[in-house]
């Protein structure tokens, strides 16, 4: 596949950060970990990966703004472009030696996500997408799964943990989805969840309580693989709402309807 210059910059940044994460992943037991909040850990590896991404992208496009998980918002001279970065999505997996984590980088131009990269260094899987150019995994073109019924579908989700609210609402959503689908999966990395939907490994995905850096790149991957993404109200305010429902057209539509149902009486 032919990549644009800007996507090559993103890929190089993600892979350089990924190599750093891989080295730290091999020494995960020795990492010094600080508490950022209940159940929300941040490690030296996380910060180091973010510094690498920031340095690489700043060098290539000095005027672009940033929105990063650790560093927060960084204003740039170019008001039309913004990098949205999660240097380590799946931190809890990483710290427990589970090889499901990723570097996620998206480029926003005039409010639209136009390029995205999700890289899992533990499995050496590189997911890329450009608006109008398709989605790829290690140069293989991606397409969302073709299943049309929830009864045949495997659906991914996020599970609110310690320190997160909405446990009761999630249990209602989960109970409704469990009654309709073939299986439910929780990977622990939203970026990879959406990449897996794009790759047809999962048929759909939903989660709330997210940050824009969790989902920006993954949203474009799903769309460029022929899928559909909305917020929980069926609109396109995913980044601000912090919620996402994804799948192919019939699955996304049915999943959205299912998670919005009230809990059925016993």
C-alpha cells in the first residue's frame, strides 16, 4: 500500500514508541508505577512513549496542536490541525503482562479525523487508515465482518471498573446485549477493540465514559473498513460524548437499539 507523507510520519512515531513499550513490557515487573486515580495507573513506560510520540510529531509538523492523555492540550500555531494521542491504550493490560495494548495516534483537520494509526507492538500489528483511502493491517486491506444478525455476532465492550460510575447502566446494557448475541468480549484496549471491528475479528463494539484519545484513530479505522460508528444517541458526537457504538451497518444499527433498551421485566 502507498502511504501519504503524513501517515508515514504517524507510523514512524507509533512504531518508535512501540519499540520503547516493548522493551518496558519485557521488564514489566520492574516498572515503577504511580497511582493517577482509582484503578487508573500510569507508568514510566506510558510517559516515555508519549514523549517519543510528541517529539517525533513535533519535529515533522512543528505547528500542529496536540491533545494527549498525559500532557493534555498543547496549542499550536496551526489552528487547522491537531494530533490526538494515546501513547499506551490498555495500561492495565500492559502492567499485568497481557499483550493487548497499543499506541494510538489520530490527525484531526478542521474538526475531521483524516488519518489514524493503532499499533500493538506485542503482536507487531500495525493498523492504519486515511480518510477516503481505506484501512489496513500490516498492508492488508481491512473490511468489517459481513454478519447481519446479532444472533451470529461477537460483540466487544468496555466494563466500567473501580473509580468509574455508571455500573448500573452498564449492567442493563450488558444484560440486553447478552440476550441477543453469540458472544461478548472485553479486551481492555478501546483502540484495539475498534481495530478488531475494522478487521472483522469482532462484529461490533460499544462503550461509554471514554476520552477522545481512546477512540479517535479507531473511529476512522472502522469507517474506512466499511463500518458505521455513532455515539449512544445515534449521532456523530463521539469524541465529545465519550461514547461509541460500532459495527457494519445492520449490526451497528441493531446494537445501538439493543443497548438503548430498558431492562426487561423478569
